[in-house]
């Protein structure tokens, strides 16, 4: 690749605030020391007002950008199951969550700047135009200046751009991709990658190449504005740290996209 086309900076994000009540998920404080953007759960797949407030406040102290991370109303399934929902229902529960995140973030003095759909909701928005449209309309109704962080080649990105909204293209550091750009199902072996140094080396290759490596052994050209490390994955802190080190050592700054 021509060095002129290698990005000068890229965002590193993680899904945080995904505990509930006394139940804790991941080490948010440690991850916040590494990432540049934090996607904060809004209370339906995980999270609650108190966890949200603590996460926003700590992110503010560290200069980490924050966004709303709405999902299906499914605490038991952690938002990773598709729930039969009409477009109107999706609009309503997404607007509810984004509005809640905005309110708590304002209370913490650290406003949200973007929205990233969670889990099954985000996955479905890539391939289902109805779901994607409902998500985008909900965000626009609450605050159309919010950036949509999502798959670069999915319906949600297309619809948001058609409505004049800003988007940021995201890839997943620890997930395998198919040749058509979809995430390999978590039910299949090899869908989730675990070795921090191997993941970090793969991320650097993909950022430099401007595309994702697929399980078929090909490179799929894809815009990369942000890289996600799942905060609830084993070794998430080590993985995020390894990725940040690889990128910065290669002269690519880790910087929030908003």
C-alpha cells in the first residue's frame, strides 16, 4: 500500500457500562485508559442510570468521547437475540435509550456525540433496510447531529447519509468476517478471536490495507474509521492495549472520530 493512503489516525472504541445493578461486566476503568471512544449501554440490553453516570464521568476525566449504545430490550439475552419488533417499536425503544443516554451524559457534564447500535440490533441493521431505517429515524428525531457508528457497507450507513447525517465506519478487532462483509456467527468456531498480539497484528494489517481480512483468505476493501474491542471479552484490556501499541508504533494515532 502507498504510505500516503495509510490513515494518520483511527478511533479505538469499546462497549462499556454493560453491568446492571450489583452485576459487573468487564473492567471499564481499565479499558477507558486505553480507548478513545466509549459506547455506553442505555439500560435495555444492559446498564442502568448509575452505571451510565459513573461511566460518563470517568470518560470525561480521561478525555474519552462517549456515545449511546442502544440495543433490543433483552437483559437476559444481552441484546444478542433478535426480538420480533415493528419498525415503530424499534424507533421508540431506540429513541428512549438515546434520550436517556443524552440526559445522564449531560448530568455528568460530558455530552454524547454519537450512537452505536448494539448486538443483534446492529447486526440486523446491516442487512434489513426496515430495521436500519427505524434506527436512523429514531436518532434523527432525538438529535440529528449525532454521528452513527456502524458497519460501512450496511443499510444504516446508506440511509443515514441519504438523510444528511454523519457516519463513521466501524470494524471489529476480535471478530471474523465472511467474504461479503458480514460477521461470522458467534455459534461457529473461529468467529471470535482471542490472542491479543495476533489480533493487534491483524488490525494493523487491515488499517494499512484499507479492508478486512476474511475467513476465505481474501481482503475485502472497507472504510475503517473506528475499531471495536469488546469490553466483555476475556483479555479485552490486553487486546486493546496491544492494538493501541501496534498502531502508535506504526505512526497511526489513536484518536476519537468525534
